[in-house]
C-alpha cells in the first residue's frame, strides 16, 4: 500500500525530474559560468553539435548541402532551440581542412539540466534524418549525452538474474530464492518513488539513480538472505513459524539493522564534500538502502511467518532437509589451517593487498570524455569525427571569461589572447567577444589534447597560475578559466583535496562503532586498518585496469565520483561482514573463553553465509560492469573487486590470522575505556546451549538443505 501511494504521488507531480547539475564551491570555473550567465544570457543555454561526414567528395558538394541545409532549417524551428550556426559560410571554421567533416552548432534556450528530454530526442531524430549511404550524421553535447544514456535498466535485469541463480544454489528452493528478490524489488520501487519526489526540490542526476539502484540491489538481497537463512535454520531446529520469525528478527534482523544503518551513515558522510553530484548520489543511495533495510525488517518477516514451512517448497531435485546441527567440518579445517600458518597467512595477504594498492599512488581522477563511450553511441561517433577532423582538443574547448573595469582595457584582452595563443598545448584562440555593455569579454581556447588528457589539466593550471597573471599584470582585468572541461578539472581537484579528511572521518566512525559493539580496542583498530587496506586495494585495481584500457575501452582517468563512492560503500560492507563474523566469534569466546576455539568455531558457523552474501554482491556489481557505460563499469568492477578481496582474503584469511596472533588481547578493553556503553547486535535466543544443539553452517547457509 505504501509503495502504491508513493508511486501515485510521483505520477501526480509529473514524474521524476532528474537534472544533471554540477554545482560546487570555491571554483574558478563556476565563477566563469556565473559571469557568462549574467553578461551573456543568450549564450547561457546548452550548446550541442551536429557533426556530418561524407565518404565521397566533400561536405560542400551540392548533393551534401541539399540534405544538410533543409535539415538545419527544421532544427532551427524545433522547440527550445535558440539558434543554429550553419557551417556553410565564407571561410567557415566549421569545416575540416580535408573538407570531409563539418559541424553545425545548436544552442538551446536553457541549460542541459533544464531541458525536457523529448526536445533533445526530437533534435536527434531530426538531425539523423539527413543520413544517407554516403553521409554520416552524429550529435554531441551534454544534452544529447544525457538522453543517450540507457541508464541501469538492462544491467538491473542481469543483476537480478545473477542473484536468482546464486540464491537458488544456496537455498535449493524456488520459494526461498524468490523471497529476497521480491523484497528488494518492492523496496526499490519505494526508494525510486521517494527519490523521484525529491527531484522536484533538489537537483539529482539520473546517474545517481543508477548507482543507487546498483548499491541497493546488492545490499538488499544480502540483507534478505541473512534473515531467510536464519528463519529456515530456526524452523529446522523445531521452532514454530511465529517463533522462527521472531527469532530471526532478534538475531539476523538486529545485524541487518546495524549494518544497514552503517551503510546509510557512510553514504551521508559524502555530504561533507558540498558537491551537488556526490550529494545527489549519497542522498538517493541512502534512501534506497534505507528502504531495502526497512523491507527486510518488516515485509519479509511477515511473509515468512505466513509461509511457515512452505518457505522450503518447490525444492531443487536432489536436495533434502537434514536435522544435523554440527559445525561445518570444511570451514573448521580451513580455520585450523589458518591458525597453524597464521604468521605466513597474515604476512602473505598483507603483501598482496599492498601490491594491489600501489597504483593508487598514481591515481588520476577526472571526467572521462565522450571518447570512452561505447563505439556505437552517437556521442562517441561525433567525438571521433571532430577529433579526426579538427584535433582532439576541439571536443573540450576552454573558455576565458574576463571582466573589464573599463572599455580602455580592450588592449589587455588582445595581449592576453596573443599570450595564450603562443602557449604550448594551445591549438587556437578565438577573437574576443564582448558583451554590449563592454564589461565582459570571452575567448574560446582549443587545446591540442583531449579533455581527459592530463596535459589539458596541466594547461588549465598553467593558464591560471602563470600565463593569465603575467598577461594582465596590474590592469585590474580579472580572468577566469571556465567551460565544461575546466569545470570537471576543478571538481576532480576539489574532491581529491578532501579525500583524505573523508577517509579519516569514515575510519573514525567505524572505529568508534566497533569499539562500542565489541568493547575491544584491538578489534576496532584492526578493523580500521583492514578497511583501509581493502579500500586501497580495490581502488588500486580500478586505477590500473582503466588507466591502462584493460576493459576494451580507451584509457581513461578514474571518474571523480568513483573513489568517494567506493570508500563509503566498501567501508559499510566491510563493517557489515566484520560485525557478522565477529559477533559469532565473540559468542563462542563468551561460552568457552578459548580464543583459538572461538575463532575456529565462529568461522565455521558463519563462513557459508558470508560466502553466499559475497557471491551475490559480486554477481550484482559484476553485472553492472557489463553495460559498456564507463561510470557503471568503474563502479561495478570496483565494488565487485572490493567485496571479493574483503570476503575471501580479509575475512577468511587475514582477520582470523590476526586474531590467532593477538590471542586473548582481542578481548581486552583498557580500564580508561570501560565507561563505554555496550551495544548488543544479537539478542540471546532461548535454546539448548549444549554443543549438539548449536546451529550448523549448512543450516545457516541453506536452512536445512545439504
């Protein structure tokens, strides 16, 4: 009922209104944009290009003009199109030297974030209607790129399919397999609706919804997996469906509440950057994770209590219910092997993680340009045509915006243009364009390198730090470097400068929470260090893979949103797995007061479910890496690698090895910290405490199937 009401509310408000806005403080490029918007209002609309290329003759041939000029006339009459600059003028700079490629500039009457999608789609359709067997027509620009993006829909379907397969193998029952999927789909519907409502009061990009859906799908299926597994194991112990539902909430439910709250908190810490892009991702992701957690804690137990033993119906042939409750011999043997080789295991895994972290030292953040889009995308085709015909820097011109104290400062602008034109890395500089009042001048600077090239970033910093101050002197002329390329360079620099404080805040939060939960200084410190290793190794893999073009796409920097998102999410998931593992180890410690036995038996009881949860996460995030969209590829591969390293290297080898090394020091709390409160993750369940009655790994994992 709630989901239906939320969906209806979104429809009544006209549907979601996602806007790709890039607002961030302390930026020279944002100042330039504000000055242009104030003094050149007619040029404040989004600018896109229609690029055409002929395979025979030149674009000036009558046969080509007969197709292009009527098309441009139709484009000029489309809604929201303010002007169209045709390439067919005397000595037009819009035609390449070989005459085979040209472009028309289309200026909309609003920024890309304010344009309705149908208006941009109509532009694309109208322009491409001029195509022929010898004439290629493509489009580029921010508005076109926003419409062209297919979003996460197909990737969501792949992720759901992969999750279904893993759940079926884990549970051996179609009914049990369906429950987590239905729960997470209901939660995603509610979260998507609330996010849609928020788009009417704050700027949220469509990419934020895609990233949020990926995160929520992964964690949501995992949360439901924990609860369904515990419910089935309690049923196998002889509990009634009602008792099993209550018991699963008192144990797995509490862990899910804690883990989900950690993920939401980690996401909201992203708000400290003060950047609209990361804030939008944080808010939407936090909303959707909250609803997946809420659905797992409310809807799922209600359905489970109604289903009762029918949760095991529609079983896969060959799987049967068993009543044994012993610890898994396989995982116990693994834990014992780690104990015997604890120093080698700890040193070996640490060295591997440090090696994987090394590429972070040369991590280059940026905004991958259209040259990294899928080859079939029209924005990629337009990018390649412009790059081949006019040079790679043509796809990302810089904008020099100068405010003039008086009209007598015009010679200073001419001198500035001459100085910039002679600077290495500059392909061309346009003549200055002055507003009617004569108070502002704008120059367009085309670099010799592509927008995402590091040399372009170096050029922007060189212009600001040396070229412009030297050219303007003490004239009083203030010059700002703007344009989309400079904006993304500034955004990447801002996020990089705040990355270390962000990491520190996240690690302190994790340290304090684990200190309160386990009342152990060693466990809290170890977890903080291991989280740092996990995040560093995953970022290192992403940096190496994408900066060397190992995915089949061209080399590219790591998107500015990826490191901060990975830190927030990997921290949340790592803490989740750490709490789930150590809460069971701590339970064994309280029972036997034997550290080695606690580690061995605790791992034996929960290793199976952690494995299943990790495999589901890897499957979901890996599916998002298959879509051919660079942002989703980077985040998907980064998250999948992080989960794999965390679950299989850190939780299964490094954590137990370190706990074996520390021994009883794992459970010590300094006297000066004993005032801290204790937070119980799992409530005590009334059950027979003899070893024979302890829940087994296989029943935790499969609810009684073997």
